């Protein structure tokens, strides 16, 4: 791997899934980028990187600009979109995306962008991420100067909006559809989320889980490309020796992003659920900060592997048969997980 962050983040002695759980390390929000800090970082990268262009795709309910970073060398190249924080309390994937972006277009990734276009929306739900919402968060667990919540300011789950006419969607989902999905010729999308801390396969806690689109309306060739994208990510993480990936037990509804984007736009999508959330009112969902390093590292590996496989064309011949034997995760507590 080319990125220094992969060496900077310490690897746990055991598999990532068995890293620090609830109660191991305080749940902190102060160590995460605030919305304002994220914007400053994006603008700094935009000024430093010739390959990057920054676009405001719209605004949140509370009027915050929603940013997308664009690395488009040739519009005819295959294009991948990385989407983080549809749910505002799932932020470590955003931290990983920022680390990944610091190296795109630099000498560390020289030539990588010649054959692939990359779009990154690093915080779709900025209101939820900042806890600037129209409902109480007093039961949330995190310490620091703010809480983070799954929902947008109107207490709506943005990842349940994707089957509606765009005029009826919440503002954040609407601009994603009208100004990104419909505007750019996107071939692939990885929708990055977090899940609870107690999902497991074969008695071992997972570091993350994945799923391709499962709605019956999705074209078979779109599903197959999605599965190959998942294989690229799985191979990159599984062979580290510390990652442990399960198959996510997700729904088939068109209202969910990985299904809706595949149905409406023929985008090959992959859901990636990292272990543990940045804040929650349930202790078995939020993960102590000692786990942050390896999950950020896992995110960087995911994004890097996907871009490299699309750029060199190896994704087109990647064997996706691992899905046939990938165990579907269950929840160790016996309780139903909060769905993607």
C-alpha cells in the first residue's frame, strides 16, 4: 500500500473484530473532524492538489453546504463514488476518506488517476454529524463538545429516502440524486456505514461486513459488477490477517441506497459496514476511541483497493465466488441490529 497512514495506524495483535469494544476507551467526539474542520481540510486539499476540484452539491436542512471532491481526469473513464455519513453518527469512514484523499493526485499515487475518476462525498448528513437537530440527544453516550446522530435535522433516516420522487426527498438525499447520481456517469459506489459492536461470524467479532444490491429490479450485470467490487475489497482486507469480514444481513428495499442507486441508475454498489459507531444511545452500538485507528486504516485500504482495481482493470476479472461461502453475520447479543 502506498499510503503512509497504513503504517502509521497501529495494528492490533488480534483480528480487528476483537479489538476494543464498548467500555474500552471513552467514546469521544472531540477527536473527530467537526463540519467546519472538514470544510477547512477539503479547501486545503483543493488548493494543494491540481487533480482535485471541490463542488458544493447542495445544502442540508440547516443550510450547511454539502461538499463533493472530484478527481476527473477523463469523463470517459470508469467512475467510482465514495459516500460517507448518510448517518451522522458513523464518522470513522469519513476520517478514513480524508486520509485517502490526502494522497490522491500526489506522487504517492502517481498515474493512478489516469484511468479512473473518483468522487468523494465525505459527510452527507452534516447536521446529524454536528448534533444540530430538532430533537433531543440527551441520552447519547459520547463525551466531547457535541453528539452525533443517525438522523438528519428532521429526524429522518436519509438511507430510507432512495425510492421516492426526488421532489419528496429530504434535502440531503435530493441533492445526492439530482446533482450527483443523475449528473455524473457513475459506474461504482461504495456506501460506507457503521454497525453495532457485537456482529460476528464463526464466533469471532467482525471488523466489518459487506453486501451487494439485493433488490429484484437490479440488472444481473450490475449485481455481478457489485460482487466483483466486493471481492476486491474483501481480498485487500482479508489477507491483512487482522481484518474479519462477514456478509451483512440487509434488506432488499429500493429505499436503501445500495439498492436504490442500482435500480435507478444502474450503479454497481457495495455497502460496507465498519464495526462500531461514533455515538449512540445504546452502549452495544458505540465503540471506544481505542478502536479508531484500525477502523480508519480499514477504510483507507477499502478505498485504495477499489480505485486501484478499477484503474488497472483487474476488477473486470476478479473472482467473486467468495460470496458463495462468505458467512452471514449474526448479532452476539441476540438483538436485531439497527439496519444499514
